[in-house]
C-alpha cells in the first residue's frame, strides 16, 4: 500500500468523524460539551469505552510486547477486572451523589480548595502524558510509513494529528466523543479479527490449531509464579493492574466524564460491569495476534523495523499489515483500526483536559454563559498546543515499549490521586488542606527513590506496576499526619 493510499483512507475516515461531530454538536453549549446533557445511552458509552480503554497503545504496543514479555500482560488485565468492579460499586455512587462535572470537585467538598487543585493537577499531568504517549505512537507509525516518504518532518506529523482531533471535538465535546468512540471501537475490533484470520490463513492454520502449536507456546506464558523479586511476578501484576484501573479509569476525568454522561448511577454501573469482561477477552486476542505476527515474520523473513538505530517492536504490526503481503483488505483495515484505536482515546483526552482545566482551575461555572463558551473554546486550543509540544519531546526521550513506559509513568503521577480519594472515602478525618501539595510531592519523591534502589534495599526485589499502590500509600500516610486534630 502506498503512502498516498494510506493518507487517502485517513482523510475519508476523518470526514466521517467530522460529519458525526456536525450532527452531535448542534447545541454547542457547555452542558452538551461537558455532560452530553446526561442523556447518553449506557450501552453506547460502554461499547465506545472499549476503544478508549484500549487505545492505539494496545492496538500496536501489546502485540509488539509479546516477544519480550510473552502473555504476562494478561496478569495486569485480570487486575483491571477487579479495578472496574471497585469503580462500579465504590466510586460511581459517590460521583453521582455529589452531582459534579469534574470528579475532582469531590476533593474540594471533602477536604478543601488545595486538595481540589492538587487532585486536578495530578490528573492534568497524568492525562497530558498518557494522551501524548498514545499520540506519539500513532505519529511514529504515520511518520515511518507515510511522511518520511514525502520528506515531511515529524513535528508536522504531530501537529497534523492533533489538528485533526481538534477539528471534530471543539464543538460537540463529550457528546460527540461518545458517538465517534462507537465507530472507532467497531473499526478497531474489525481490524483485530480480520487481520488475525488472514494471518492464520497465510500460515495455513486456524486460531484453535495455532493456540495448540509449538510456535504459540513459546510466546504464551501468562503467569509468572517462580520469583517474587521479578517485576512480572503474578501477584504484583494483578494488584498493580487493579490499582491502575482504579486510578487511570476511576480517578480519571477522561474516563469518568463518559460515565457521568449516563442518566443515573445504575446505568453507569452497567457500563463498567459490561466493560470489565470484554477487555479480558479483547486483550487476550491482541496477545494472540502478537504471537501470530512474530510467527509470521519469522517464517517470511520480515525484519522488525529500526528507527534512529533502535529496534521498535511496536512497529512490527504495521510492518506486517502494510508490507507483509496480507492483501489490500488487511492493509486498509489496519490503517482504519490504528487511527480508530489511537484517536478514540486521544480525542476524549483533549475534551477531558479542557473540561478539567475550565472547571477546576478557571471556575468556569461561576461565569456568565457567553464568557463560559469563549473560555472553553480558548482552553481547547491551548490544550491542543500542549499535547503537540509534549509529543514532540517524546521523540528524543523515549526508549522503551510505549505501553510499558505509559504504565510506569502512571505509577508516579496517579499516586497522589489514589491516596487522596482513598483517604476521603475510607476515613472521616479532615486535614490541614494547605499542606496537601507538599505531601503529594514527597510521596512521588519517596516512591521514585524506593523504586530506584529497591534491589539494594530489599535483596533484589524490583517494583512492577504495584509501585502505584506504594505511591498511594505514601500519600495516604502523609494525609494522616496532617489530619486536623481539632476536628
């Protein structure tokens, strides 16, 4: 498939998204932008959230991770399931009870303004980095397979990618996102199934036969139970996955904004409880796809792409789909699946960043209606610029597999949120609100150094994704120290 053909497919796809935006963005008011007027059908939200939860990172990076980590990622996914159940029965009732636009408004009502700002700032940093990770991955693929051929710089690729998102989200906001997510989830899952079947056909096997084959067995180890010191040890991964889900979904304005668009608590809970098992099945299929890709590449002498002198397993999927003789249908579906997976999370991230900054820092709801819409639109532009700058910087600092890097960063940035919400929900204590920022920074610093020196301090023990739990615990203990003794 030529770069021009790929670009044409992307162009047609974004025309479809823009048409959806025109239809759903007719109201163009803040209630529609932030809450979808609280009329979103839960089953539409649930289906769309599959794509938002997986994103381009799962679509490309999870299959590429199979060579080095086999199926150990499933341990984290099982933890996600536990996390989603917790979100459904602990967090969602609280959010609906307080009737808040930004979930960090809960922290102000529970502790005070400083806690509110620290929680919102933690989200902003986390989501900017998370969205940038995801868009960086897509921009890298577009650069490698399209824009390098046209001698266009990476910086333009990034600017172009973010501009496309801004165009179809600036009017309708979350109301538009909910419906575009359904289209994007459909294309992502269609690409997964069709390309998987095509690989099986080319390998002269079926999915069931492949799962029983020796080739599959060399990649398929799920549970790591031998060495508790290993970062992939099963209990560490499951616990880490549970708390990552709680933090990156339940304490994340991006993901919760869609849930809060449902009519009531019960429908929002149905959304989360249907999402949980779906993601177990889909993530497993992506790992199977990864095993198929590496097996197919080995048998057809397809080399893993090298970028700037570094081997990029993240690029194996696009290399096989576009240059691996799978046929034009697979190539087209891959492009659609990639763009759909990437933008299903990135577009909602931009919308939620705009929401949080407007509500949590600019006190938008206290201003008159005309000023509200002007500030919202300006903030949407500024957040787009921030994403562009952060993504470009990643080109010079990222070395690891993208999903590994994303989850590691989340362990630090979401820790203060985890500690704040846990302390608010599970205790009745008030705190000395002015010290919260200091506690959050200390928790991150302590977590960083304990993670760095854990092999020395704990006899070779290395933290995995359970580092998030440690970070949250430091924040929780710090809040207990500054609790108000006069309450």
